[in-house]
């Protein structure tokens, strides 16, 4: 099963506008304080790929009733977050656009996808088949855009990260529609991994697209604003 973290937004739809707030402390939008962890770094002792695996384990562990990927308002953004850990996960959507407001504790790094996919081995696929499948899909990405507080992020193509193989446990009524259980998975895609932002109001805009004029790969576009 191949699943997208940030799924299709029809090409004629525009991103909705929302904001997330970093709790505790005075408002600040100091752009010079915005920093992204380098792709070859080890944030908090783990590699980028290991953190993306943790993101997927989080995103797939939450039933559909309160899964942040399906949330339209942001009310579920704190679901299953590690309140004492250093990183806060933000989700994309499972299709369409959403207006979300999320309050994040100050001092948290933030990990979220621009566009990515996970291959979850639900039908006895080999590891090579899984790796090839997810790589080939992400090879077709044509558009990557991200802004933080109106400042465009550069060199986004450098932030393609493939995870190691990892195990994830799907609950009953999971977003993949698969039987409850533990599965082997691998992911690939483009990520934004922000160092902690200054306390205050901030805005994140993300857009990713797969446009294939030949029609061999279905065209997709994602557009999410927090």
C-alpha cells in the first residue's frame, strides 16, 4: 500500500490561510530566527530519516475519528504528541484543503512534510519492491514550495529524505483501511524540519505537486497552510 502524507488538492483550489501559535511568551515574528535542520544533521541524536519514520508511526497510529490528517480545524493537532519530547509533528491532509489553528508548546522543533509517501507492506512485498515503489513515486514530484512567515525557503530539493525500514502499528479504523496490526514500512519524500521558532504567531505554507503531462503518473497537487 502506498500512502501520501499530504494528498491531493484540486488544481483550481487555493490554499486556505490559518496560523499556529507557539505558546508561552510575547508575540514575535523574527524571520532571522527561522532555521531548518540541515538534511545531514542529527537533531536530538537521531538522523532525519529516523525522525520521518517516527512521524509516520505517529500519523498512522491514530484512528480516523481524531486523526490530524483528516482534521479540518486543527482541533486534533495535539493527538498522540510526545508532550515531553523535543519535536512536534504537523500533518498534511488526506485530500482537499483545511483551515487549521494549532498551539504548540514553546521550544519544540517542528517536523512536517511538503509531499511524501510511505510504502506499507500489507501484501507480502519484498523490501526491494517497497523501496523501489516509494522511490519511483517521489521521483515524479515536480513542484516544491514552502514559506515561513512569508519568507520562501530555498533549496527544497535538498530535503528529500528516505527513512530506514521501520515497523508501525495500525489501530482499528486506521487511515489506510487495513486490518489492525503491525507492518513493515519505508518512506520517501520532502520535509521541513524547523528548529524551535520564537514564541508568538507564525504561518507555514506548503505546496507540492506531481504533474505528469503524459498521464502515466496521476497528477496531484497539495496545498496546506498552518
